[in-house]
C-alpha cells in the first residue's frame, strides 16, 4: 500500500454533491458535505472532534463495515485495507482535528456520519497513492458508507462512546467510594451529635457518617455499572428505518461480529431493528442514572460544606483541605471550593437530563432526529462527573481531618443523650429532663442522679457514647 506523498496539496479542490459544486481546502480530509455542515451549524463552538469516544466509535463502525463488506464480496481488498487503516487512525485519535462539524446539528447525525465518511475516504485515497477528492477511485458513500445508513452507524457509535466513557466514570466513582471508606475507618471512634432537620438528634460516630457517604455512592456505582449491558444492543444492519434496505444478507451478523472483535465490547444485534432504530429510551435511562448519581453526590457535598462551616461560627466538626484563598477582601478566609464545584457539576447534569428527556420525547415515527444533542449532553455529563469525582477525592476527601476536641466537648454538653434514657424512664420523664437541662445548663447525667431515676451502673451503661451511637 502506498504511503502519502510529500507533494503539497493544492490550496483548494472542487467537490460536487447533489446541491452543486463548491471548493474545499485542498489539505483537508473532510469534503463538501462537511463544509456545508460547518456553515449551517455554528452553534456551540465544540466540534465532534472533541468527543474522543464518539470519534473512536465512528472509526470502529467504519472499520468493521469494511471488513464485513470485503468478506461478503462487496468491497475490493485494496479498498478495504485502505479504509480499515484510515478508520484505525480515526480510532486512535490521529485525525480528530479533521472532525470539524459542530456537536449540535440538524439532520439526525448525518453531518457527523458524512464527516467520518469523507475523512476516512480521503485518508484512504492517500494510502492508495491517490489525491484527496479523487472519489472515482474510492468514494465516501459508495465505499466507506457501504451497507450503512447514518441511522444505524451513528447510534451504534454513540453506544460505543457511552460504554467507554461510563467505564471510565465508574473507575473514578469507585475510587471516591474508597476515599470515603478510608475516612470512615479513620473516624470510627469519634463520637458526635447527629442531626435531623438541622437540629440536634442523637449521638453517632463521625465514622458512621462517612461510612454512609461511601454506601450512598456505592449504590450509585452499581447503578452506573448496570447501564453497560443496556448499551450493548446495536441496530447495525438496520440502515434507514430498520428494514435493512441496501444491506446484503449476512451483513448484519458479520458487521456486529467484527465490531465486537474490534472494540472488545460484548455487542449484540437488536432483536427488532425497526424498534431499535426509532427508540432512544436507553439514552433516557443513562441520563436518569447520571442525574441520580449527580444529585446524591451533590447532597454529600452540601453536608461536607455544613460540617466544615465556620471555622469559628459554624459547625466546624471537620476541616477540609485549604486549596486556595477564599476572598479578595477578607484576609485568611478559605472556602469549600471543591464541594462547590461538584455542586455546580450536578446542576449541569440535572439540566442535561432535562435536555435528553425532551430530545427523546421529540422522536417521531421511525427515527429520532435529536441524537446529536442527546450524545453531546450525555458525554458532557459523564466527563464532568468523572472530573468532579477525581477532584473531590484528591483535593478534598483524602485530606479531611476531624475536629476531635470540639466534637468531644459538644457530646459532653449535649442533651441528645436523653433519647437513650427514654426506654428506661419513659418518654415524658426524658422530655422533662431535656427541658430542664436546656433551661438550667445542667448536664443530663447530673439531673438523673439528683432525681434518683437510675443507679450509677444503669446510667453509665445507658449514657455510654458507644451505646448511644449504636457501636456496642
């Protein structure tokens, strides 16, 4: 196979489509369809080339299709080899800069698919010793897109992208769980006052509090992992609407087999291709789980901010690592900026879920035209959540310390211990003790002794901090 020559490309080259002729940059691997899309959709300023896993997925689909088409005698060996090598370069990220279409676009992803077809075709032409745009030798649609439609190639690439990025998110999420578990073990013996509705409740350990954070996140990690099998179903071979028009017998099974081999993912053909082409419910499922994970993570960050508030006039039960100065006017002020960042990520994920919900609902008949905004929203949510988990772990949780002296002092003075006496002396008597303790500032233990409600052994056992916290 011939490698590209060192002859400089012309400044412009003329290409033709059903709308007419136009010039495109001679050095560009993309062509006329991509050029029109760039003009039509100057929306977000984020190109599909920034969506690394989506470009990987597109390359994998085109490589697998070339193999299947060659095996079925529909593509010459030389063409197939050139397409496969070009597609592999797309998978490896060597041509990301050539994917210039905006992430938000009309056309149900057709512009994205054509961007891939043109880039792979022109790179393959180079490998064959031809010039870019010489589509009589190898064509973006007739060869690179053979046996495919945007409507099966694009959603399959989306599902590959989601599987890859979700796996990375699960790794970061699991590491964050481990960080909270470590703190739960470190704080296991530190007793504090728990709270409900921001009011003093009953004793607990700081370790129990952090252990609950870990378990909350672990549950969401399981839900994220459970998404992966739902994304394994592919409608490749469905072509336009699920009837398989232009795809030859045997292609559907062959291309799925090749794609599973290329990606290492456990892909399977959809049972009903018409349904699989029109239904985007799986993306709504993914979005919903991402929202759940984001909201629960945000709630934990709210708690961290409360527990560390102060450090003199707030809860001040824990200290978060100081990572930057907190004020341009108040010297020495340090803010909980990492949890605040995570909160904002969660807000964005919730907004993205609303976008995905509306986009899924807006599908009509045999196709959903709004998959571009769906995948852009989902990949952003996954990426942002992954960064949020990593930064929260490395810049916050790992460095949290307990304000042990303050916690012990509060436990000694707290009336929350009276709850532990209620089973022994009755709720009404316990309530009277709490009321008097608050009014006089005298300790619960002293009041119990004065009234002779319990002997020393009973009182010591009932008011043991470990007993009250459920540790014994």
